[in-house]
C-alpha cells in the first residue's frame, strides 16, 4: 500500500471520527443521548435486511452520479450541472421506455438507456463547447444550465406528456422492470434496492481501471493536473476535455435507471431530490476515486435512510448536519495529515 | 578573519532526514559577517535543504543554528524575515497581476489608519531602486516584465524588508551573460553595504569571481571548505564531484553526406499582441548536426519552439518541419516538461503513447530503464517526479525524449539548473545522438554550452538570426582568438553592430 493511499485512508477515518464527535456534541446540546441515537441508527440500518437494502437503494444513484462527476473532476472540469444533466437524461429515458416497451420488450432497457445517455451528453456539450472555444468557465455555465434543464423538463412534462393531474410520465410495463434484490434474497424483503446497485459497482470498477490503468485515464488526469504540460507531452487536451465532459454528463443520466426501471417505472418531477449536488460532496470526499465513491455514497445512503429511521428521536435534518460536517472536517483533516504524516509544506 | 569575531551564521551539526534519505548529515560551518559565502554542490547534495532549514521552511532533525551568536529556531519563513534574513528562491513568488510596487509591499504593507500609504513607501522603494541601479518602474505589472526584472523585484522585496543576511538560491540560472554581470554588481554593492550573502550555485566561475569563502557539500555532507585566496578550481571540481570518473565529450563527430533538412524557416514572421516576436527569421537544421541558437532571452526563442510545435502559427514567410515527431526538452521543466504528480515511469509511458494498458509492471520497467540508463538518483521509484532534485528531473525528461527515437530534437536550456556531472552526461548524449544522424536544435542562454555542442550557431536578436557561424569560426587556436569571438558574439546578442 502506498504512503499516499495510507494517508487518504487515515484522513478519511480521522474526519469521520471528528464528525461523530462534533455531531455528538450537538446531540448533547439539544438534550439527546448520542449513544442512543447512533445505536438506533446502526441497528435500524444494519440490523435489518430492509434497512440495509434501503441504504443501498439510496446509495446507488449517488454512486452513479458520482462516477460521472469523477470523470469531469479528474480532468479538472468542475461540473456543477449534474442535476440538470441527469434530469434531461432520465426524462428522455422514461419517454422512450414507455413508448417502446410494447414493441421491444426487455430490449427497451438498453435502448432507453442509450437515448437518455445521449441526451445528457448533448446537454453537457454546450458548456464543454463554450469552455474549449471561448474559455467560458464551466462552473458558471453548468450552474445556469441546471435552471434551463429543469424548466425545460417541467414545461414538456406538464404541457404535453404527464399523466393527467400528476407530474409524472406513464408507467412502463411490469415486464420490463429490473429485478429487485428481494427477488434474489428474501433478506431484503420490502426494500426498493434493485440490481442497478450491482451495475453501479461494476461501473465503478470499470472506471477505476480506466482512470488508473489505461492511457486514457492518465491523459485525463494529466489534463486535470497540468494542461500546459499535457499539451507539451502530446496529449490532445481539448479532445480530452470534450469527451470527459460528454461522457461524464452521459453517465449521470444512468441515475434514472435505478428510479425508472428499478423502482417506480416512470419519471417524476423532483425524483432526483438534489442527487446531482449531493454527489459532488460524495465525489470530493472520495477524492475522485471510483472505488472510494462506492464507500462515500454508501455512507451518505446510510445517513439518508438512517435519518428517517431516527426521525422519531431527533429531527432527520441532524443527518444533513452530519453530512456537512464530514465535508468540512475532511478539508481540515486533510491538511493536518499532509503536514504531519506526509510532511509536505 | 580573526577567530574571536562572532560569525553572522553558524551551523552546528545539522542533520535532516526525509524517510530513509539523509539530506543533511552533521553539517557544521560558519559564515563570517559581511562576506560572500558560496555553497556549492551537485543537484541533491543538500544545499537547498540546508538553506530551507535556516530559513524556517523545514525544521532540522538535530543540530542548531546561531545567528550572531544567538541560537535560533525559526518555525516559519516569517520568523526568519523578522530576524532580517531574506531568501531569493529559484522559483519566483510574485503576483503576476500586481505591479512592482504592490508586490514589494505585499506582506508588510505600510498602513495609515487602515489605508495603504503609498507616497512615503513609494519614495522609499524608489530610493532603493536607484541606489542599487535595479532599473525597475514601480507601476509596471509583473506579467509585462522580463525574467531578470522579476528577479530584481524579488531582490527589492528583500531590501525593503531590511534583510541583512541574504540567501540566493541559484540566482543566475535564469540570466543571460549580460544580466549576470549586472547581477554581480548588485551583489558586490550589497557587500559594500555591510550585508552578508550566501550564494548557492553550480557555476565555478561565479564562485571564483565573487566569493570570499566556499563550502562544498556532497551527498549531504560538508566535504571541503576554502577561502577564495586559496581557491583552485581543479581541486574544487574534484571535491564537488567526488570519486566519479569524469565524462568526456566524444570528440569525433560523424560526417554525413546528403543530410536531410529537418527544419527550415524562411523569412518567418510571427506577431503576438501586436509585437513582432519573429521578424524575418531564417535558418535550417539538418540531420546529423547540432544547431545552436544563442541570444538574450525574450528575443523570439520561445516563439520558435511554439512555431515548431504548431501551437503558434507564423503569419508570413515559410516554415517547414519535415518530420512529424519532435522530441522536446522544454524551458520550464515543471510547467511544461512533466506531470509532477506522476512517477518517473508514468511520465515516460504517457509521452510514449505506445501502450493502452499501464500496469504496475510496465510502469516499473520504464522507470528502471530510464533510472539506470541516465543515472537518475532517487530514493523511491514510486515517488512523484516533483520529489526529485531539479537535475534528476531533467535527466528523466532528457532520457524520455531521447528514448522516443525521433529524428529531430529541440532542446531548450538543456542543462539549466543541472550540476556539472549531470551536464557532462547530458552533453555526451547530445553528441551521441547527433552522431546517430539526428538533427538537434539547441536554444540556450549559456554561451559556453552552445559553443561546446554546436556544429553551427545562430545569434538571435529581435526575432531574427543576425549572425551565423560555422564550426571553423569557433574552433580556437588560442585564448585571445576565443576572447575576440566571445566579445563579437556578445555584441551581436545585444544588437550592437559587429
């Protein structure tokens, strides 16, 4: 294990510890016993197959969206537009799915996924193009395009597509759903977790391989670290920026698979529940490492479902505080580890 | 120097380790007040580490430092600055968008009830500029001034902070011969003012010209000390290098009939921000020769490289590059030559573009290959390239580019900041490559280097080759001829009529 990896594990563990201590203090201040709260949370999530399944279900879209963002972040493209990109993609995915499921049967899944992927990627093309051709900061364009994306989907859905007096599309046929985890093991009975979770894990492993074991990965990371030197080293930097942005945005659309094919069967306004933003934290916490993203997404999944589980004892917002504290403490602890463990100045 | 005078700085048994690598081992010596004390040694000998300990950037593992007899232990550079110690780093620390004035006061702004006071401090800085003949304008933006002027801004910062002890880390590596002379004058003036100067350098002639005393470091230890009056350059070089057989430049130069023309510029012009960077540039580089371009920096050298790489287009005239693949050793090794966070092997693989899969075995093989062939010294081959010393980084880049096997090599300042031993090694490889029928373009401000390596030389001034010389012009029968030639070429470089 390299020293850098050890340092990363050390700083993540230390920051988790710091967060647990700080949250405990907060719980004590509001007159709750932290041990009871953490105890309930852990037993609710890990003590039952249902709880664990729900945590995995919540983690799945975060893993997928985080992987798309990691591809952008590795190339130093600070894509804040995942929320918009994934809504456009998921919307198109469901549109294709319920229109073609009669004709294509199970084959509608790959077709709908491809359509959603392409739409999200095209949505990412606009900021990528502006960055390459005009040097416009992708942070600004992607934030702005979130509003456009959500308004556009909202308009199309309500005006033309939505099922009467709802804010959702038509439901797909029962025959084209992806199997639930409870179909395989009764342990997960009642939970919404589905096979998309395993797909997300596979995708993470694949992305890890690309990032750290292939020339593309090295080229993407070199552009992120030093675009000037990359150009001198013969890397086609603009091409890397374009494709990282397109494919990264495309991957975020796959969030829709978990919800449409794995859970509800349709696209619904507000389904994403800010996954596009939460995934930024998940990705940064994992330092853009795909394998790390599995764990940080799972942590956020646990907190998300765990928040509901302890809702009778404390407001579930305490878990949002926990999430925020994790991010703040990793920023602080990272620096400390760098100075005292890696001895950097 | 009498022994009862308290020295300005005294190092006592300084030791510093990084992991298993000992950067400084039991170093003890003192620097007398109001002298110029040179510290010399190869890349990685421990010079910079020792100075960083003095300046509070690192803390030593053991030993102590005394300033004017008082033990000190600076925990940060700020504390060192408060004790009137100033350090000129190899890499400048200037805000490009600020003016000279703003950069100088930054960090110790003269404040009058919350508002920055500009009149009095402006006059004070102006006085310093005039006194030391720095030739700077307070309102110039850093991004608009040359490297040597930037260095003067750094010097001005030290003066503004009343530094009495000045540490210069390889100060002349970015300067042209004319600028070096100017710099020497400034240093001497400092000494006349009663300041104490520590000069870290690779260059023997600088030591001879400036120093009162020299300390030689080798592999982290102090191996030799001598006063300037007893200085023998032969002894000194031996002490620096240690027991390593000197690398000899191959004398024989292969002769090739029918060489290919690899680069051909004909009356090329290139404008940047409405300034003619290349203005009627003409020269050719053929296979089997070394073509050297010398000149004061900023006369179009970097635009030649940009044009060859295709990142800048010439506006008129002709440029032909008859080969697609060009090996390049760029001027700024950290900014352009490598991804500093990647390891040796990763940097080589990335450049080669041969393989799609980069597994650990392949990375290791590449690293070992370069490390053994080019004598790269490093503690850990999985460490990022930034952890290597400058000379070793250069050897990695050099080895990588040579290994590509391209017909054309463009080398910009191939040995800048590289020690004697490594330079000799790099020179040897350049000539070997030439003898393999490669075409080599060297762009350097080190005239000795260009003379030593080139078959032909072009002097560049304001974007144009103003003089061209063949080998017979700079193969000298005696020292007088050489001096005459050097004077002429020096004049050509600054645009004086020859």
